[in-house]
C-alpha cells in the first residue's frame, strides 16, 4: 500500500476521533438522554469546547471527501509521486494540528493551518490533472 493510501486511512481514523470527541463531551455535559433519544428537537446547549469540536468535525467533513477522492484517483490513475505524497502529508498533518487549534479557540493560526491542508489537496489534484 502506498504512503498516500496509508495517510488516507489515518485521516479516516482522525475522522472517527472527531466524531467521538464531541459526542463524549456532550454526554459528560448534558447526560446521555439526548444522545439516546430520537433527537427530534435540538438538544440542550453544550459547552464552548464541545461546540468548537463539532464545528471542527464539520470542517473536516467538508474537505475529507475531496481529499479521499483525489488520493484514490491518483492511485488508480498511477499518478502517485512526490507531489501527491507531500500533498497527503500536508493535509493529514494540518488536519491533526487544526483540531486542538479549533478546540482552544486559536484564531489566525487555525486559518493558516486550514490553508495548508487545502494546499495539500490542491497539490494532489494538480498531480492528477496535469498532462502526463
């Protein structure tokens, strides 16, 4: 398996962590009743960090399908190389950094880290779309 696919797999592990973190914090803050309910109504308010973790999760889920598709297309098309490897590392590394920056409310640096992750995706797409 290529390193790009390995990084994609670890990014999926990160996505699972980002699903679990806000759910666990919500349960700690408001109890398990809401999570066990059919959630027909908005739940009780959550703390600041829990809300930030939810937004960080939503942010990851906006770009993860594009990253995953780009990595898979590059692999299937035989376009893996240094550019896709660096792009995958940039995306994965930046997404790891992004989570605590968002949770702790760090402005500007968080946006810079997001930009780095986005640049990683663009690098992979460039490798896929450039003429052979």
